[in-house]
């Protein structure tokens, strides 16, 4: 159940995923709005520094996504999603807490703390001077986070957060490239497709994303790949005159398909492969059918 929900979460497109993350932040903020009871006030510099610290910590939690391939293969993707969801909610909770303190310091009440969650408008909350130069309710803050020092620390934390985000993005791109060439990574990706959408959807996705024609060797080219239910058909064009389908050729073709690591999850799920061979003149040489039983699955 948890793994299925995790697959649905990560299967969202980028805009939906961003909207979901923002919604989780707002959930945390709403919880804080109704549960945090305090009359404290916070000046601009420490508010900026604490805000950037929250940003840094949330960015750091995204490092867990570098384990996405092992998680998909191992069935614990839900743990990564739980970490990400928890981080978003907690960031909203703590940001709301300090935003309420900043609003009381700037405007005398906490109602405008909502500005912290509105793009561009959040600068209004950040830059508005303190209503009172001295206040008994001012949040105790270490000297390092006050005045110019607080602003500098805030920018350092911001740069750190951006750096971590950039690092994670670069590593995720590398993982994406690895998933297209590394057999183990490709197998994990195939298992992910099957778990998230079922065998038929995985085969259809595989056929749609295949770039054909694809040269296998000096005489063999995959002309097209088609999916029909639980059956995957691959058409090979063989550059030979008077080519024939021998028993040795059939067995070699089956062995080659069964040895392909990314195909194993498909066979375990019940897929059948139809390897269709045609000559360069379009004449059909023969078809090799590969079943899970042929691969010992």
C-alpha cells in the first residue's frame, strides 16, 4: 500500500510535484498557525538567517533521492517519499512559527505572517523594519545572527542550499543516464514501471520510448518494437541472403533474450517476447517466441 502511494507520488509531472510540495508546506504552516502559541517577536536579520537555515535543511533532505534506483528495486521507495513529505511539512511548520514572530515585530500582530508563503510578497515581510526599536518580547538571538552578521549568515546558508540543490540535480541527471546504460539500473527502472503501472503499461512505455531503427551488430537491426497486451514484438532486419531459421539460431536467440537483465522483471510479471526476423528484402525468415518458462521463471 505504502509503496503504491509512493509510486503515484513520484509519477507526477514536474508541475504537479511542485504543487504537491507547496501544498505540504502549507499544511505544516496551518498546523503551526493553530498550535503555536507565543507572543515573541523577531527582527529582520535573524528571521532571514533562520529562514535560510530551514531552506538549507530541506535542500539537504533531497539527497535521499540519490538512492531512488536502489529504493525502487528494493521496494522501499516509500521511505524516500516519507522523508521528502515530512521535510516539506516541517519546513512549513517552522517557517510559520518564525513568520508569526516577524509579523508581530513588524506590524504588531501575527496576521500578516501569511506573506511568508506568497512569492514576492514574502519580501515585504522580510524587509519591513521593526515597529519598536526595543521590545520585551523580542526573541533571544545569538549575536552572530543579528544585524549585518545575521544577513551575511543568511546569504551563506542560501548559497549552501543552492549548492546542495545543484549537486542533487547533477547527480540525478547522472542517475538518469546510468539508468539507460547500466543493466542493474535498467532492471530497477523496469521493476519500477511494472509496480507503478502494471506489465501492459510497462511494455507499452518500453515500445513507445524505443528509438528505432537500432543497430544490433553489422548484419542485424531492430526495425520496430510493438506492444500488445502482455506481448512484446521486436522486428529484426537481417542483412543476409537466403537466411534460414535453424534450431541453433532459435536457441541462441532465446538465450540472448533471457540473459538480458532488464527483461527479467518483465518475464517474472508474465511477459512474452516475439522476436520476428525478416530479410533485407522483407521476406520473413521466422519468429522466435520467448516465454517466462523458457527463461526458467
